[in-house]
């Protein structure tokens, strides 16, 4: 299956199909959008989408990597 059916002639979604909401920042760790932005995306105007897209690079500092899991256990 391809994603061609989802491609349209408008501002593309920044979704990278890694949909996990960071518990503190409340942003998707994949695309850095808020839940509200994700749910409203299909109804946003192209201008509103561009505004969100311009803000995304500034949000990357709001998400810190988790310090747990297998890597943390092996480091001990």
C-alpha cells in the first residue's frame, strides 16, 4: 500500500507516523504538533498550516528524551 492516495496539492502534513504524545510537553514526538493541531489539520486553511509548520522547528527543544528502557538498564 502506498501513501499516494493521501497526497494533495496543499501544505503537506508533517506526520512521520511516529504518533506518541509526550506526557509533559503534550506534543507528538514524531511531528511536534499538539493534539489540537493534529485533529484540526484537515480543516485548517493553508495559511494556518504554514503557521504551524513554521513553529515546529522551535518546538523540538520542548521534548526531552526519556531516560529509561533497555538502554538505561544496560548502562548500570
